[in-house]
């Protein structure tokens, strides 16, 4: 289970970009889910459709849902909004010290293919 890791999931369709965010209970003080989700939604002109709700997860926490409607006449397309939303989500996490800076280059945490798992004994 990945319940110990906060995440924001994006699904780009033809008519809208759907966003679901999750932050485990023990991370909510560092990454307030409402603040995180609201900042991403504001960056792409979307709207929250479900505020902070208790997550069904062994680690507890909160979930939120949002959508960004497509508007081809204004140049708003879900795939483009997805890229912008992801950038906004990472920027927020970096501002809270919850995501490594791009300058951090620690290869110890990177796994490349099956060989990496063999080294770990899998």
C-alpha cells in the first residue's frame, strides 16, 4: 500500500482534467491538503468539487477532488492543464520542503530496472 505517501493524481480526458489529492494523517501538518489542492486548482483555473474528506487508508489522512473544464475557444485543453497542474503541485511541495529540489542529485534512491531489485535481494 502506498498510503504512507501523499500524492496528487491527474486524469486528462477530452472534456476535463480530474484531480484527486491525498495526504496521509502524519503529513497533514507539513502539507495541508486544502492549501495544496487549492494552489494547484488556482494555477489552472479549476474548481474543487469535494473538500477535505477522511481517506479510506490504513494511514488515515484526507482526500480532495477537483476538475478543470476544457475550453478550446480559450486555448484550455486538459493535457496542457495537466502539465501546468503537475508543475504547480511540485512547486508547492518544494516550498514546504516536502519534495527534493531539482538540484538534489542523490543516486542512492534511484532504482534502474531489474538489476536494482536483485541488489536489494528481491
